[in-house]
C-alpha cells in the first residue's frame, strides 16, 4: 500500500526552545494551528525550553526533551516499562527551534521557526518554516516499530517529491550529494563499502579534512548531512540511558548524578551540540579518547558514557537525490524568497520596478524602486521603499518611507509597543567595540554621526542585541524618535529622554498573543480585499482553487454584508480550477483517429457496478491530489447480470447516433455545433458526447465540420448505452458508464488502454461534465472483486490497486448477511461531492480530520477483509458512515436514519453504497436469518414505492470488452 500524507501522522510533536519566553510563543503558535486543523488531532505536543534559559545546545536539548517525553509516555502506560518499550510504536518528531533569531530580528519574539514566508501553507495562509517542515516530515515513510525524527528548525529539505526510505536499525541520517565546498559548511558523511554504514562523520570540516577522510566520491561530490536523523527505540533508549535517565517507580524521569541529563540541567551546563559532540564520536573509526579530549572537563565523563552506549548502535545514512533545501535564517534569505515566489495579495496601486511580497497585508499604494521587499502583518495607506526592505507589524493610514536596505518592525508590549529599525545585514552577535554592522554601516560610524558614546549603549554581552536603542511608545509608532538612525542625523533629545529597550528586552517582553491575533485580523481583511482578477493571475489551478475558497471563507467569517453573490462567484471559480487541474493531464485530440473495425462488426463492453466500503471521498480532487487517496470497494453484479452495457458500431452515414435503451431516447448529431451541451450533466447524452470528444471521435472545436471529421475516422458512429440502475443509485453508475463507453470506443479504434490510463481518462471525463467525481468508481468496475486502491499526492493520479483476498468462510458469511437495498430515492452525486470538496477547500477542521481518518478507515477495512474478521469489517463500515456524515451532514438525512432505526433489531451495520443522500444502502444483518427478516419487511411494507432488495453478488472479473 502506498503511504499517503493524510495517513501519515506523528503521535508526538516535540519542540525545543532556547528560553521559557520562546516556549510560550511556540505554544501559542501550535495552539492556533490546532484550532484550525493544521495539526492532526491525534498528535500530542510538548514544548521544552533549555534549562534555566541557558544555552545547552542541541545535544543537551535532545536529551532533556526526550527525558520529559519519556515521563509523559510512562504516565500514560498501563504499567512500569523500560525506556525502549515506552518509545516502541511511537512516531515522534522533535524540532530544535532554539536561538534568539538574531539574524532574523523581526521574528525573534515568535522564533524563526514561525517566521512567515511568501508561500501558501495549510489552509492557504502564509506558511511559516514550521508548516513547510511539518509537511515535508509527513512525507517520510514511517519506520516499523517506532522512531524519533530529529530536525533542525531553520531549514526545510525537499522530501515530498522523493521516496525516502529510513528502514534499518539504530540511527539513520539523511544525506545528499553536493559540492565539497557546500558540504563543508554543514556536516559530511563518509560511508563504508556497503554504501550505508557511516565510516566517519565530520562537522563543518575544511576541504582538506574532507579529502583526508576520503569523503569525496569519484564524481567530486561530498555527502552533505541534511540535519535530519531518525532514532529507532533501541537508539533512543541507548541515548537516554547513556545520559543517565531512569524511570522511577512513580513513572517519573530521574537523572543519575554526573550523567549528561543532569549536567545539561545544572547551572554550569556547557552547550553540547548533537552533531559535533555526539555524532562525530559515533563511528568506529573515530578515536573516542581523542574526541573526548576536545571537550570541557565537566562534559567528558558524561559524554563518554553516552558515546559508549551509542557506539553499540548501528549508525547509517540514506541518500536523497535532491539536496536542495529552503533556509530562512536571515532577512536576506526572506527577501530572496520574495523574488522567487508570488502570492495573489496585491496593493490597490503599485509602482516601481522592484518585486514585493505582501504577507497578510492590505496596502493602498506600494512603490518599490528596485530589488525585493516583503511587507508582513501591515495595514498601511502608502509605502515607499527603495528596495531590499522588510516591513512588519504596522497598522496605520499614513505613509512609511524607507531607504534601501532598511528593515522596520513593530513589536507589541501589552498596551505599549516598540518600533525597531535595522539594516538587513546588521550583526547582533559581534561586540560593539569591534564595530559590527548597524543600520547598514559600521557601528563606529553610527556613533560618530549620531553624537552618541559607546558607553551609553554597551550592556549585557556588549552586542547590538543588548543595546538599549528602542523607545517604548503608546498609541503612536514613535517613528519620529528613530528616523534619525536611517536618515543620517544626530540622536534627538526626545530619543535620549525616552525609555528604551534592547532587542533582548523586547524579545523577552513581546506580547505573543497580540502578534498572533493581529495576524489573524489582518489576514482576514487581506483575504477579503483580494480581487478575483488577482486570483486569475495565479498560475497553479489548485492554488487558485484553494485561495478562492479561503477568500470565500474569510468573507463569511468577517460577516461582510451583501456577499452572497461574490461567494457564489468564488465557489464557481474554485470548482472550475479543480476541473482544470485534472483536465490539464488529458489533452483533447486535435485530429481524428482511424477506426479499425469493419462496418458489420460491433464492440460490446460491459461492467459491474461498485459498492463503496471505506475511504470514499479521499479519491476526489483536490483531496487526492493534495494528500493522496485510499478507498476499499467491491465490484458487484445485480441478479447475476452486469448492469452497465455499451455497444459501439460504425455507420455509413456521417453522423453520430447515441441511443439510451433504458431511457428510450435517441439523439442524432449532424454538426459539431450540436455538441454544445456536452458539458451539461443534466443533459442525458452529455456523458457519451464528452466521451466521444475525449477519445477524438468527435471534434472539440465547434467550428470543425463533423462530416469531414467522421470521414477521416472511417464512418459515422453509433453508441448504444444501457444502464440497469438509474443515475443517483450510489453505485457509481455514471462514472462506470463513462469508463465503459471509453472502453467501447477504444475497441472501435483498436486502442488498448491500461487500467491506469482508463481510470485517468474517466476522471477527465468527470471534470468535463463538472460532476466533481474522483477515480474510485471506475476502479471499482474496471477491476473485479474486493480491492484497495491508493494514490500518493500529486498529478496525475495513478491508483495503485491491490486485490483483497477475503477468506472463503468470511466471504460466505458476509454475503449471506448483506443486503443491497435500493431506497427508491435518487440523488445527483455532484451536489454532495461539491459540498465535500468545498468543506475541504475551506479547510474546516472537521473536514480535515475526517479525511485523515478516512485513510485509516480504508487501511483498517482492507486488513479486516484480508483476515476474514467480519465483526471488524462491520465496525469499519459503520465508521465509514460516521466519517462521511462528518464531511457532509447532508449525506445522511433523518429519513434514512429512521430506516436504520426501523430495522435496528436485525442490523449490525449499514452505510450508503456511494456518497449518500439516497440511492442504494448496504445493510449487514446480525446473521442470515435476520437478513431474511429485513427482506420480508421490505416486501411486506415498502418504505418507498420503488424500494427493493438485492443480494450482494461479487463480480470477480470487472469490465470486459469484445469485438463481435
């Protein structure tokens, strides 16, 4: 089975921070994401700050975070357990956010892990580094038995497009081949002869050290360490036990004196880097004594015990093909993304030659002279920028004007706030006496120009980070107090007399909830202000659909008056874009194909229908294209017959004749203009007409001569369609009729499509008809029997179909207890599917969680069928019904609930055979006798004049086709 992102989840998300202040900010951000469904409800979170706000490094932070998590797991355990057993079966993501974010100072309060980017994330809000990182981590295939994935919080490795396999034992790192010069800025793996085991690990080595370690391959590349690590439970246990972590009888973590955990928690803790101090000492080739001699005395003994335990664990590396990654650790990094990416937020008027990204902002007039600019969390009347500027957090009606290379941001402090200006390359880490860059100039030059003395500004660690430069203001932004800094003037008397804070103070006192809430308010306003014309400029159809839905949702939440018509337009735009994304994979033929059969021959195609058992709706675009699909269904015959039939023949007359025997309708098409209603799903012949256009037997261009086109085909075309079940049956009839029609046409042309190609063509046909369908109906009919069909995210969707072999005993019992009951009421699946797709596009938390659980529902149903566990099959069938109702309450009306209540003494489970709202229901009785009682009840007192019962008959062969 292909793993999909919706299936994948983490049991625990653990984030380490450098301070309690950063931890509080992280909790606010995570809570906001949990509220809007961006975090799985199954994922528990834990945020751990460095002990006493002292820098303990990624190694110490890893040990203390995992020790705290061990305590949580022990408290949840049924009995006292070893550390290894506590972590067994758990999938944990540990992100090190750490640091003051001094090089990305506008976001130092939130932490750079939550710095916004000019990219759309989940819910089509501006993504933060965290959102992209989580998305990529979910693309990793889970390791059997459990794992702890450790990831740095300032870089996102591109994994979604790659099949990354971390199977194996012990510690597994992730590497990518790059130039030795680039690899030397990070970590470098040198592998053994098997191409997996780590022979040597180097941290920020010189080129000479890389050569000496024989870490350059025959193509002149070195294996860069991406920073991603996966520890299996045995490796996690070895790390914690080696660090002196024990679980006491009260199921609480206890630290052995002198162990790394105790040392990391002490006031004298020295930073311990996970990569430099621990990983470099793991390979057998590393001289342990020499490695430990490089460390400070308090660390030697503690790390020695850790390394002795971990060196017994396998340490290997897996290699990915694409080593590119997104790094946003500095203001220039963020500005560079502004030039590479685009978002459909735009100012009302824009001038200048520069490029700009508006993140959650509403701007009246924006002028960027040249270069790049980012404006975030702002509502401003006018902004004039010379280029290479970042402006964050201002809400005013006036004008902000900045010279090149200046960043300006506002940080709320309760009722007050602080406005800060800096250069994009300002150095907040170097002591001021060494004259680091400040406002784009050497600090010494700033002092001379301003008339200030160094002694007035040097505090704390003596860096720009601790310099008290920024006045506290209330009500106004106080820009007049700091304008002298970038305008070249002297420090004003008002600035000198103002109460001022350093960046260190500001980060510690920032009102994080105000920042998050302000972003949400402005985000809402910015979305409402986005025009439909701006949306049409979005190149990606799926991005356009998601953004349109998000804007409609924002307008609804904002309670804007007279918006019903605009929401309808946005909804239509979104659905049109979804259809465009599917149709983009299937180009319509621009020339007619040639038929291969004789005029006295006929092509006969016939197919079963399908009953949906689990996972349905995950196959529907854009759900499947975004998170993959997983569906279990079964092909069924009705009273021994295949209910869907299509016959194709050639005609001497250059016309297209379409006949529906069940509807007693015939339509003769003599010109291309007669095909103008082929996109109307209410027109009875639209499906056949669209199939003819899709296959090339009819022209897509209404100006083409139909007789001339058919002459090149080899004659006119006759299609005779028969469906023994009506539209709205819930058995996938329309899609299956479409697949059967395409297969019959293929027979006429001598064309042989694979099952995958036929499924894709039918999906395109669905979108041509705007019926919003997915791929599971055609899969259900094309392949016989019970089957699990899954897809991975992306386009085109290519279902991986795995037959489910149900044990004969279980299948006999299931069939004896099952009834296919036609309710007599029909519904058009389009209406329900539109609601489901819209709920997904607008990112309702319940819809997101339902889709996640539908994937698990399909996996559980598949397993239950394969094991022959009938009770578990019924449980999953009932679960499927509940999840469908969660996605669209209209799928199950009170009237159908009443039917279930009417037969409750006989029923074990039930569900609609398709989307719901009518059509067929699958009823599973308590046993065969109870099934007979339900049939008798239906015959005796029909709930609806057209109601009737059928046996559940499995068709083992699926769609077939013959030339007669």
